[in-house]
C-alpha cells in the first residue's frame, strides 16, 4: 500500500513507518508543504528499481561498443531507416506530420 505522510509525521513516527515498510512492504511518500519530496520503500523494491535503471545503461554501453568504429553519419542513417520502418506501426492513420513539430538540427 502507498500512503502519504508529512515530514513532521515521519519525524514523529519513524519507527512505526519503518515497520510498515519492512513487514508489510508498504511505501510512504513524504510530503513537505503538500508536495511529494521523498519516499520510504522496502529494500527489495529499491533493488528492483536500481536493477531496472541499470538495464538501459548496460544496453547503451553495449550498443556504443558495437558501433564504436562506425562513422556517425552511418549511424544516423541506420537510425533514420529503423525509425522509418517502425513509425507506421505506432502511428494511427489520423496522425499526420502537421500534428508534430518538425525536427530541427
């Protein structure tokens, strides 16, 4: 369960909130002046989040290594071709070029 608690409430009830997070796998969103500023999550959730964040970084590094000797112009051409191939799949017939701003370099 996700719940919100003010920073003052967290200071006053930290032990209780930690028990909720640890034993019930709850998440506490900490607010200050009505705005979310931080969260208390259980360690397993944090590890999962970190792993999910690391995956794109590892993939990016792998792609960079694979294309390290390829000229930038060729990479741009390959990316443009790939994007052109998949765009029709994701765009509805009603979507037109006018609905999106032109790409400027």
